């Protein structure tokens, strides 16, 4: 029993996401800025890791450089621009509005707008078709036929 | 008459989903062949940043950005831990023999290993910079090795190639880029 228990605990695995680096900051604002930046900047070598999560050596270097810039008193914008200059908009998790990314920003809105228009138009058409039918009276021949069908089905 | 117009309109509305589908297909098809690991180059048209690095072969010698101007050249970023650099090295030797001016930057590496590598495989580099902590690399936007920068005589980066240089891509496009450098 004990052996089985030990075996089972061995099979459990825990994911460890934190990267252990120690940085000292002079002020709390600097530390907060560093935390936001490393969470919002993306590691260029990895497809989907931010700087804070990645263990890639480029991410380590970038954390160090970001730390240096934060401690030097650089503003958030300056630091972000520094990285965009080097690695392009890829380093940003939130894509800026450019011609190439416009579809991402405008697309959903257009989709809802056009979809809504089509739905409204189609439903209107259906209503008018239905009312057309209702207005039509049955001719006497049709009435006779209907009566006959009903009579047949009752048998 | 009005019936014709109505029919045409209906045909158009029926075609819209097809057109949208075709657009999306083309978009996704192109995406299939795009290498997601190659980032857009953003350093093009800018001068080489300031730096002070020691020479790889002669540790006492220090270089600054002036070594990266004066003539058209390639700045090749390499390391001994990079297998692609190994396969690229032979071709760099050939290019150097053909008169292409190549400066090497040994990136996040150990001097001993790097020297052994150049000793065994030949040295295509006119100058070898040694960047052990990768800080110039970071300043240049290097995110892997090998990477090669095409620099003109004014010290301005005109092109960046990510990945190895081989006969195929050199004769395909890179040679033309190099010959256009002034």
C-alpha cells in the first residue's frame, strides 16, 4: 500500500512557471513598471511567452536590459520603443493599429454590422412574403379540394 | 425586366459567401508558407549602434563602431553552440575567398571554444568581435544565430538576413543585396 502511494505521488507533476531572478529596485513604482513591462513584452525567440515567463537566454538578456533601463529612470514609452526598434511589433502582445493589423481591429465590428444588416433584411422579406400569402383568398375550386382532402383524412 | 434585376441581385448575394471563403482561403494559404520565426527587420536604414568590444583573437585590442564602416561588408553573428553556424561556416570561407569583406561577431560564447573553432574550420573574418554577454547583439536586435547584417560604407545597416547563408540564398538574392551596397 505504501509503495503504491509513493509511486502515485511520483507520478504527480507540478508545473513551475516562475523564473527565479532577483532584481533590486529603488522605488515601488520602478518595480511595478518592470513587472508590467516583462508581462507585456513578448520574447522574440519564443512564439508565445512573455519576458517574465521565458527561460530563453534572449529573454534573460532582455529582462536584464529592461531592468537597467527602468533603474536608469526611463519612461515606459521609451523602453517599449527601444524594443520595437529592435524586434518589431512582434514584441508587443497588443498589436498597434496599422494598415496590416486594421482588419483585426475593424473586422469584428464590420462582421457584426453586415451580419446584422443581412439578418434584418432577410427577416423583413420573410414577413412581407407571409402577409402576401394571407391576403390571398382561396378560390372556390381550391375550397372544394381542401374540403375533400379533409374529408379523406378523417376516414 | 425587374425580375432580371432581382435574379441578378440574388445571384450576387449567393456569391458573397463564396467570395469571402476564397479570400479567407488565400489568406490562410499564404500563412502556411510564412516562417513565423523570422521577424520583420526593423533596424534597416539605421547606423550601427555605439559599442566597445574586445577582439576575439587579441583580447587587449578594443573595437568600436568605426570598424563597421568604410566599405560594404557583412557582419556575421555566430557561436560555437549553434549548429547552423557550423554548416554555414564553410560557405563563408568561400565568400571570403571571393573577396567579400566579412566581420564576425562571436555571440554569447566562450573565447576558448571560439578560437578552437576558427583554428579548425578556417577564419573567414577580417575582424572578429567578441560579445560574450550578448549586449551588442541585443542592441542590434539579434535573437538567435546565425544572423548576418549587410552594412554599407557609411556604417548604415541596409539588410538583415536571419538564418544561414548558403549557395542557394546567396545566389538567389543576397549577392544582389551585397553588390548594391555602396
